């Protein structure tokens, strides 16, 4: 049976589960950003007991850049327009990605600033109100400038004192605007992860220190991917390491790895441009986690040393900034046992693609099985199995066949080199002559397990002797007619 056909057996359920799961996990980030922007907008447009006065009245399209200066820092944020869409960038380092809803809200107060009240028509000593602690200069495309001088908060902490150049009056602006204008650029740095189209996952990578790296990828062609998306609404992932060829069982991965990851979002930025990652344990990370999808979205998260009992240092793989994040988010990603969420069948063969099966055993004898696939008058797939020349009832054989293909790996024992010849061999010959036979070999390992492999891979796993003995018991019952209905 072809690799693609075998994988399609479980794909339908898998993509439904993962689609819902990842949409919840990674859609939350975008939703939170939208809600925060909407809340800020509402706060400014609510009915106010104060008569609003427009201090700056420009447009976003006209604002070219703004500089924010205090005694401790100075930085500039600039507008970059692409196809009519404005993106705000930090001119000090254009590789720094800003959280666009937050940056836009901050810049909005540069081109459109309201006062809630006038305190004084003229002020003799602006420093008495902290005026000038922050100076914001907006540079506009029409050549004009607007200079906003922000002072201290009022005693009730509801508003800030502010002045604009060219106007001698002292005003009050609301706390929302004041807090936004007084943010440092580090507070605008993007920290979340993008939306991942779960049913279109193309790569999953988990590397934990001192443990096997786990990596799954889409291993088909672009055409096969498009066909799978069209027919099933999604694609599947196959393990690259440590057990090549094993398929990801999505529902189990969600249960064992991603439950704690829901709502992931880094916390406070602790170092915008670290000189030495060793102080954060990020030079030798405890964990790396990568997810990518066919739309090009993805993330690469790196986790280092403990910040405290509840938090850990982390960074994005494509950005230099160091954040803290709650440890609880990554609990499920540590100490993962891949056998909890990979396909464990030794050989999951579709009966309609198998022509015959040979079973050889040192102790239980040899058997030749011919499936005899055909289609009835209604074009439904049927079989007329024969074992060692004996015709077998269809339904009874199917029960035996489920036992045969249901043999699965129990755990990893590492690659074994010197186990001697196999004691049991099962060979599946395919109807498609271009498909090579699938050979499964069982080796004596210990009283409880056989080492098992699918040729040509080396023996690396064990399966229960009881399961294999049950197979031969089922075969004997089948030949004796005990499984007939």
C-alpha cells in the first residue's frame, strides 16, 4: 500500500481536530489585539463630562514620523506605506517588529490629540506641571510640525498636563492618551505568535535539551498537498526524527502537548538588544518549538533559564529581544513521549491494495494467504480469501486481518545491530506491481517482547509477544472455522 493512501485513512478526523484546536490557540492572539484596539478607541469616543478641545488636528496619511524624547531616551517611529496600508516602524532598528495596533494607537495621539479641559490660558512656569518631561514632535508630509509637551499626571491620576507649541495655554489630556504617548518603544515590540492554519501545518519541531529532537514535516509534493487540501480540507505530517516515517496522530498531540499552550503570550520585555544570551540561558536553551503552515505563517520560540519560580526567559528565533513568559505554557511540551502521539502500527496495510501475504515462523509454520480482491456488480470492493489453499469466509478473514495489521510498537529500544535472524516474517505483496513488497520482521528480544522492524529500517522498537502470539491463535481459529459468522 502506498504511503499516501495509508496516511489518508486517518486524515479526515485529524484535520478537523487540529483545525479547531489551532484556530483557538493561535487565533486568540489576533483577537486580543483587535479587542484592545477597540477598547482604546471606545475609551476616547465615550461621552465625556469634559468639553473636548482639538489640540492637534491632522490625518494619519499626512504623518510621516514622530520623535519621542525624554531625559532618558529618544526614539523615532516612522510610517511606511505599501499598497495604501500604513505600517509603523522603529527607525532605530527596522528589524524590530512593532505591535501594529499598539503603535497606531500611540501615533494617533500625535496626529489627532484632544484636550478635556484648559487649566490656564497662559502658564508662567510650565515646569511646575512637569511640562517637557516628554516632548513629542510630529513631522508631516505637508512640511508642518506639531510639538506636544507632556507633563505629570493630575493628582487624581485621571489626566495628564500638556501643552502644544504655538499655544500658550495649559491643557489636560485624558490618561489613555497620556499613557500611550509616554510609552517606551520597548512596550510596542511585537511579542505574540501569528495565527497558524492548523489543517495546513507543514512543519512541527520540538527540541528539548538532553532529549531526542522531534520533527514532523509534510513530505509530499505541492500537487499532492493541493489535492489533499481540496479533497480533505488539510494535510498531514510525517516524522523526520527520531523515528522516520511515523505519522502524527493529531488528537493525541493536542491532548499531550498543547493543552497548556492555549493563549500563549510572552510577558514583559526584559532586554531589547541583549549583549550576551548566557545570562538568560538562551545560549543553550531548554526548549525550542517551531510550527509552520502552508500559508507561510509560523513561529520559532526559544526558552532559556528560569526568571523566577513562575516565569522563564524566552525569545523569538528571528528577533533579538528577551521576554519573560509563564512556565505553565510550556509544561506540556517538556518530557514528551512521542509514542503518545505518533502512528504506532508496524504496517497499516489497506486490504484492497494487497494481493497476497506470506507468514513465516520458526515455531508456528509457514502460511500463504491470497486476498483475491474484486468488485461486485455494484462496484463495491470484495474479497475471496484463500489460506494455504483453503477458502475462508470474507467476514471471518477481515477480523483476522484487523489483528494482523493492528500489531503496533510498544516502545523504543534504540537501534539494535546483533539480534540474529528474524524468528517471524510477514510479507505483504501489493496489487500494484510497481509497489515493492512490505516486509515486517520480528526478532527474539526478551521473554515479553519481540524486536520488530519494517525492512529496510533497523530494529528499533519492540512489540508485545502476547500480541504476536494472539495473531497465530487467531489464524488457527480462522482455519478451524471458529471465526465464521
